[in-house]
C-alpha cells in the first residue's frame, strides 16, 4: 500500500511538472508572437528606401515613434545581426525587462538604456541592455559577434546609434562572455586612472583581438545581455563619429 502511495505521489509530481513546463512553453510562445508584432510595428517608422542601410544614413520618423512610446531615446543597429530596433529608457533598469515597446507586459522585454545614462550628453560609458532571446530577437543575436563568420568581415564592427537630432557610430573593441558580474556596468569614473583600469579590464576579457585602440580620451558604449543562465554576453565599442 505504501509503495502505491509513493508511486501515485511521484506520478502526480511528474504530471504537475509536465503541466508547468507546458505552461512555460505556451507563455514563451505568446511572448515571441507579441514581440514579433512589436518589431513589425516599429519597422514602419523607417523610411522604405533606408530600411537595409548600413552606411549611417538610415532615416527614422522619430516624431511618430515617440508618439508610440514617449520613453523612446534612439535607434540601434548592428550589421549582420537582428539588432535593428528603437531603444527606450525608464526611471529604473527593471521595467523593460518585462515590458515591450508598447508598454504591454511581456517577458521578452525590450532594448533599453541604463537609467543613469544621458544619450544626448553621453557619459563615459553608455550602457544598453536587452534579453538574449533564443529566437534571436532583442539581443538574442548579439552572440553573432563571437562567431568566425561575423568576425571575418570588419565592416560588421560598427554600432550605429540614431537619435532625433544626430547619429553616433561606435567601433567594437571588445566582445566576450563572462560569469555574471556588474563590474563592467559603471557609467562614470572618479579619475583617469580608474577609467584606465576599467578599460584594461574589459579589453583583456575580449575573446577576439579587435584592431580598434581605445584610450581614456574615448567615450564608450556597452551592450549587455544573457549568454546563458550563469554568464553575460558583453560587447564594448568606442565612439568614433558623431554627426
């Protein structure tokens, strides 16, 4: 009798686990569908003749985009990745982890600027976050930066940031995955020596030797996402052009 009770108990636990897993898969699928709808919606704000542009002249209707979401700060594009989205900024770094561009609840989240940063004034280190989605949306394709195929084309090394009034171009100088830490998430530094130490830290972590040199005179951008459950995927670029 006791064995039957234990068996039934194990079967019940397995059944509950199966139901929970199915629920999570359904939720993930629904989030993906909603995210795809949001991506298709924001694409209408790019002028048709510049949708595939990678030469720093993409034209975006920011007036209409900001009407859709008043927290819109700019647009980001990285060649040969899926990253070609507007990015937003909230009063904290948690809201857009679970909300989409239209402010609806969505565990896929959206691409967002660190609340401490000013994209117009540019801090020493500008930080942008996004979930590393398995379907390649948001920062899910940032891992491409570590592949041989992507690295073989130096034209890929540019991060484009479009703003309503101007455009920034950054050149990647470091890319890596690292055990989860926040030591690369500093926005400003108390001294040149502190900044130099920081730059040495993130340069030495890079899994590829990029040709771009960076010094304490440079302002940089940091892109951060999940690589897996225990690691972060991180890309750093230095500002080379401001139009």
